[in-house]
C-alpha cells in the first residue's frame, strides 16, 4: 500500500506526473492552466471537437483564461486536448470537471459524471489518483464514482489507486480570487486518498484544506451555495415587502451594511443565475428526500427565487402603465443577459426567463449586452443590439436586468421613455422619479 502511495507522491512532487482534466469548461480550462503554471504536463479531455481544436491552437473560449496564457503552454507542449480517453493509459492524476445540471423535473442530471467515470474505468491502473470536482450531492464519489471505476477491476481504493472529492470554487470574472489562490477543500475515500490528492493539489494551488471524508467535502460545497441561496431569497422577499410598504429596499440594505458585525450584505435581483447557486442546493434537497427528510429552507428559498422573474414582469408592466402602454405590443429592451455583471456567462441567467415571459405577454423583445453578442439558448435566438443609444430610443421600456459597468446609464436614463431597474444601476435617481421603476 505505502509503496504505491509513496511512489505516486514522489512522482507528483518531482512534477513528473502526467495530468488529465476531463471537462474543459469554466472549471477545467483554468485548472489546466494552473497545473501547467506549476510545471505539469496536462491533457484535457472533452467530447467537443471544436473546443479541443481551439485549445490546441492556443485559443481560449473562457473569459478567465486569455489566449496568451493558454498559448504559452500549448506552444511549450504543457497543455493539449483530445476527445480520446485512451490517453489515460499514460496518465497519473485525473481531475473530473464535468457539468452537473438539473433535469427539467428538478432532480440531478448525473449523466456527465457517470460518463466520465465509465470513460476512466478501462484505463484505471495502479498508481493513479482521481479527484472529482463537479458539484454534487454527498455520497456521489463513494456511492457512484467508486463502484463504476472498480466494477471490472481488482484494484483497491486507498492502496492501488486514490479517489477524492474537491469542490470547485470558481467565480467567473474575478481577478482577486482565482483557481490558484482560492483555498481548496479536499476529502478522500480513505486517509491515504486524501494524503495523495492533497500532495498533488498543494504543488499547484496556494492553500489546500484537507477534510476527513469525501462526503464532508461534498457537503461543504453545498453549504457554501445554500448559504448564498437562502440569504439572496430572503433579501428578494424583503424587496417585495419594501415595495408594498413604499420603502426603497436598496437604501435599507446599504444602511444595514454599515453594521460592522453580525450582518453580511446580500442584494436583491431578478432571480438566481450562474452554475452553482440556483442548482447545487437542490442537489442536497433531492438527496434528503431519499432519506425522508424535507429541506424546508432550500425548498422555500428556491420557490421565492424562481418566482422573481415573474415579479420582474409585473414591475415592467407597472413601468409601462405609467405611460398608458400595454405590455402586448410594447417594445422592451432587456439590458444585460449575463447572469452577473461584466462577464459573458449566461448559465441559469434570470434574463432568459424574463425574455421568455415578456414574449409570452406579447412584448416585442430585444436585448443589449456588451459581453454577449448573440443568444441561442432555451429557444431564444437573438443578436445583441449594436447601437445602444438607438435601441433605447426605439424602446417603450428599458429593463436593466444585469448591470454591466460598460453601459452608460446616464444616457439610458436620458433617452428612455421609462426604465425598470432590477439592479439599482440608477442608484442616484430618487424613487419618486416618474420614468424609473426600481425593484
């Protein structure tokens, strides 16, 4: 046991270990660059031929990785990409970074993790360490990935090979907290698994936080995102209450944020977006249902947040009503479709729900987003307006759904007939201003 473990750790510490990353998306590609920065040779595995070709040309499709950062490693032979799992014959360490979306029914779609595990299984060999990074419910690594890996193998986990879970903590667009310096929680199937995986990640990442089991690591990720989900839903409900009371919720939140202890600032918005917060807590809720337990906080928070786009539609109707316009037939410009400011990521963006609902009400919808030149998602096929000023003047209402910093909001205010502001982009405009309706 110790000979295999010690040999693998020594191979890693000498940076002679060959690394593979399965899933070259928002998590996998930055992780590949981080490992390459540390001096490892990295092979990306992704089913998308176009992505692999772009990587091999040194062209990045991820905002957090520049072409220069990627090309430096592809030209040096430290990063390459392929669709072929057989390269795992020569691999010592694997990170699984595949997506874990929800099905339409709200239950976890584990097909990507299952596919990755089945892809690895034929090439599993002695002296290999595997780390699952895809967000999932507690027990996935032990109950799903491990049995798939060893189904046709006599290798013993913790002795012949090593398996762990380490939740990704990627916040697209951030430059202060990156893959390198964001602390990395890691828990193995056995203590030896934790030791080997920690030895590997510690060479490339600034801080590794070992925990006792893979289940603890899996649950840590869900706590982080459930914490945000519940607090965002609370402040979203507060926004609705303040609206009924005639109080500016943004002023309330800013005032509360002056308290130096016992309070953390969360802001309301048109709904939840991104790859984690709208999805991960529902994995935990789903898991607990199998144990005959109802995760009431999660279910209530999800209900509040999922209804925010409909609340937004009501506020846009209020904005149009101020100028005696019906929603049906009105031209509504959606300003910002990414799920948060200054990025091009539209995963789970509430803007998509807002566009669908506006169209259902008969509105003529267009959008402008300096980071998202075109949309082809969930049945929405649109191009961003090229001339924002002209688009604003041609609209009956402008709905600010994502507050990108590149937008000239003073111009929007001056040229628009009426504006609905879901993000407090027009924070200096008094609530009594006739042409502005705030969340």
